[in-house]
């Protein structure tokens, strides 16, 4: 297991991060997973034994139950809290009242305390806004997050599911007002969906921000369970929860290309998909979740897969984005400045 710095910080995180969306199972999250505590403990132990020091959860996962079970697993296993990097999020609906969601100062401060209580911890390593809130001024959000950092309840702040202009605006305000700034972005990125490369990847590299990848297997579509007929093996998540959206015809072509490489190397298609991400310079850590220990072990083995320049070229050709303006014009005009 390799360790990378999280953005422009001194914090080292493992190249794989344990995701916790399968923990518990309440509300809509039963479509993702409904693991009981003993199974949660097994996944956490398997991750730690493999060298993973990074765990990502959120207040909305299973309506708070995921955070509780994550904290319980750490205690049950006797893990040292300070050896771990624990991340959680705020933004989603956590009640029925008018202020039970969003990124207002009231909601952020309340949810930070509730997350700490559920996790049974006295600080959060990485506190992330889970998305964009069009009703709350970003200044209010950043000031609330900054107060959490100054109080010691939060070590670093990050964001998720934002557009490039959202992030750049926030970074500018943080610099101007001397507030804590976002050090990382958690975003959807996969060989089956490379949209991130248009605007966000150049921003992350320029601003030296970390990238945590969610749904690296495109909601299980790259797990090897799906065929061109569209019929999944029993237990495939997309049968009941067809998300994130993908261009299935194109993805089947990508899977065909990965299958050839996987067979040649004696590994799984899922491992090739994860290895491709690990070869992307912008990626800091890939969030992997599982319902079963064997799934997690398969994902962990992706860290041992090395792709050659030729193999990367084949995968790039199969999965590359269709050129869009202004990207193609910037590329055309920039040739003389490289």
C-alpha cells in the first residue's frame, strides 16, 4: 500500500480509502448495502491489515447509522484513533425541519457535533461539504468550516461534487479572508466516466488539491457482473439502483479492452479499472466499498497491478472523451507554449 499527501498538506493517506456506504442499511441506502456490525468489523480489519489508514463516511449514509458503525468498529477492533484518517461529510437531509439540510452555519455546526457523537470521536480529520447549496452564500459556509478548524473539532476541510468554478471561487474567498481552504475534492471518476478531466483535473493540479475518487467501478458496472445483454448476476447493485449514469454501449467497449489486458495479466476487470485510476497523477486515493470481504480483497489487489505505457494507451483510446469547446481550442492554441 502506498501513501500520498492529501493535496498541499503534510497529511499522508493510503492510496485506497475504505468507503462505508454499505454499512447499516436504512432508507434509500438499503439499495447500496445493509451490513451488520460483525461484517462491518471484518471489512475494517481487512482494510487495516492491508495498510489502509483512510476511512470515508457521511452523516447521510444510512441516516447516521454508518457513522455509528464505523466508530464502533474502530473501538471493537481496538484501533488507535490517531493512526487513522477519518473523513465524513455534511450537506444532505438529516431531519424534517427547514434547517435540516444545506450548508448554513447552523446546519454545519450542528451536524459536526452530531457526527462526532455518532463516531464517538473528539475530532474529524477531513470534514467535507457533500455538494453545492444554492441557498447559502459560500462565505457563510467557509466561515463555519473555519470555526470548526480553529476549535480543533476538524483538522482539514474538503468538498465533493462541485463544479470547477465553485471550487475556485471558494479558494479565492478563503485566501482573501484568511479562512481554512478546501484541500481535497471527492468526485466521481472512472475509466467509464472521464468527465472530470475537462475542467476539474486541470484545476486540481494547478491548485495542488487532492482527489478522492468515489464509485471507481461506476456503481459496480465495471465489476465484471454486467454483460452487453444488460443482465447482471444476482446481487448486482445496479439492478435496483442504476447509478451513476453511464453510456453503456461505450462502457461495454471499454470493458472489452480491459478484459483482454486482465486475461493477459491473470487479474480481474475490476482490478484493471482500479489500476487505471491509480496510474492517473491527479488521483490521491480511491474509495472502495464492499458487501463482502472477498470483494474488498479483490479491490485491494489492484494496488499490485502495473499497466504498461502500451496498455494505458489502449485503455485511453477506448475511453477518451469526445473533444468539446473550449478544450479543443485551448489545446490547439497552446501548442506553441509547451
